[in-house]
C-alpha cells in the first residue's frame, strides 16, 4: 500500500494573501490585464508581490503552478455545468440605468468593471481636460498681466497728457504776457493806430 505524499506549501499564509492580492490587482487593472504577454503578466505580479512583501523572490514558476492548481480545483468545484440557454436579461449593467432614473446599480448584483478601451478613453479625456484647464489658467494669468500693463500704460499716458497740457497753458500764458507787456507807441503797424 502506498502512502499519499503531502506537498508542503510554497508560501506562508500571509504570503498567500499577498500573492492573491497581487494577482487580483494586476488582473483587474484595466490598463494592464489584457494588454501584456504571459511573461510580462507574471513579471508584473512578481513585482507587485515583491513590493508588498518587501522581498525579492523568483515566484513565476511557483505562482504559475499554484494558480493552475487553484484554477483546476475551483473550476471543478464551484462552476455549474454550462447550459445552452441564452443569458437572462437580469445581467448587471456596467452603466447606470437611465430609464428608471436610478444612478446606482443594485447592491446585490456585482458591477462589471469597465474595459480597457473605455478606461483608456476616460484617461485620455481626463488628460485633455487637465490640459485645457492648465491652458486656460495660463491664458488667464497672461491676460491679467497684460491688463495690468495696459492700465499702467494708461496711467502713464494720462500723466503725460496732463503735463503737456500744463506746458501748453504755460506757453500760452507767456505769449499773452509778452503781448500785454508791449509798448503800443513803438508798434509801427498802421492798422493798430487807427
């Protein structure tokens, strides 16, 4: 009679928890989950795992064998047999139902995460809106600077105009005083004597 060999676990319970958390985090990230090759996927998980545990452990083969066992165990235990019936219309929506006027999905049903394309579109629109805000702030600051410079230039021009007006008035007053100071007897114009 042969005895069953027991396999020791490759990870401690806390490392198992960190490993599961790393795998879940990488798998659910809409930017990286489907857009990387197998090796890059496991390297990302390894990097995330090492960042959580603080160690540097080569875990690709260990995680690969462990995840294959887990997938095999869970798929045989918890998955119902496939049916040929079409999916029901009660499938959870990834967008809010606007017909009912409710914006929150039912808390009992899980919400499907957005896809990679949608996540990238959202990121691009957020980036564009941030750029627009930065551009508007820059233009507003530039406009305020120009407005301040224009008001300073207007104040300088107003002062210059006042000074020139005083100077013109002073010249006019001097011309009037010269005329008033002339002796009429010395003037030779005939039309003045009439």
